[in-house]
C-alpha cells in the first residue's frame, strides 16, 4: 500500500445490517488491485451510511 490514499467515489445508502459484509468482501478480494472500501455512519441521517471507494 502506498503513502497516498485517493478517494475515488462516495455514495450515501440506506443502512442495512449486512452492508459491512459487502465492504469486507470487496476489501478482501480487491486489495491487490490497490482498491480499498469504507463504510461510515452518516452523522446527519441515522438510517444512512456513507460508502467510499479509495485507490491506495
């Protein structure tokens, strides 16, 4: 992994209990393609999450 992380895309989605499993699967399968995925709670909307894609 390099020193610089570039955010490629961000999207706000509805929160679901298993959403983290998708992010985990993406991170495990695409880490060698220099991609990283993130999931965070949306502070402004309690039922939303922010999904982000990064190039590492």
